[in-house]
């Protein structure tokens, strides 16, 4: 911004008023103009600070809404469990068991549980899934195709939104790479969950909802 050579009387009076806050009174129009530019810079800084404050308020509001949504979801799960505990005759593994898993934050078991239901894969095929089998470009596929170990035939299955969310949460929790097994084993010598480990998890699911584990099982090759 260039300094004007001459200023009208009204402008001079305004500049003089602005200069009244200065420690030393200016003696030229150039000095008065410099004071105004400094004050304009201060105004710009205040506007920038105000914009940042508004963004912070908006971000805080978003976090509050997300927290409220999680609280509402947890409340829904609690109500599901309460209904099951009251002796509802239609309690099922798919309803009560899933709610229980979500409540206890068993992210891996929830992903495994949902995948087993959607895919209907043999346990040997389910535990041997790799991340790349069910994901593409960082997202979980809506439809996946794998080759069965027993028959060597390809099989296709669809993943519900609920299952995709559970699988993605598990992948992110473990920071799994696309080349890794989706369900790594906790035993060092095993690359992924064994079918025996999977069978024990299923038994725990069934027992947790008050059903007889001997009436439910998995089908697969023997280890």
C-alpha cells in the first residue's frame, strides 16, 4: 500500500485520532500512515485468531457429537443384553452374542464372528484369510472371492456393512498390512489362528449366551 501524497482534512483527523495512542505524536503524514498500517496488521492478526478459535469450537462440537453417538450406541447394546437376560425366547448367537462381544470390546472376536456368519466358510479357510482377501485400497470389500483349501474351488461371499465396520476396526487396531493374515495367532510358531483356537472361541461365544457348546461346532480339516 503506497503512502498518499495528500489527504483530505477528515482523513487527517482520523489519523490524528489513531496516533493519539502512540507513545510519541507523529509529525508527518507518513508517520501517521505507518501507525494506521500497524493497527491494520493488528486487526488482521485478531481476525486470524478469531478464525482459529471458531475452528477449535467446531472441532470440539464434532467430538461432543461423536461421543454422544457412542454413548447412545452403548446404551442400545445394554438394552439388548437386558432383554436377553429377561428370558426372551428368540435370543440367538447372532443377536445376543454380537452385542456381548461389542460391549466387551473384543474387536478381533467381533470381526471373526461377523465374517463367519457372512462368509459361511470352513474354519480352515476363515482363519487363513489375509487382509488382502477382504480389502482393497484401504477399505473392506463388499464382496470377496477366495479359493477353498479343501475343494480348490473359488467361493464368493458378501460382507454386510456391520461386518465391514468390524473388520476395518480390527485391521486398524492391529495396524495389519495387506500381506498379513487377518487373524494372526498369539502363538509364535503359528502364522494365524488355528482351527482349534477358532473352535475354542466359538465355544466361548456359545457358552456366553447360555447355550450348550456341544450342540454348536465348526467344520474344517483336523489340525
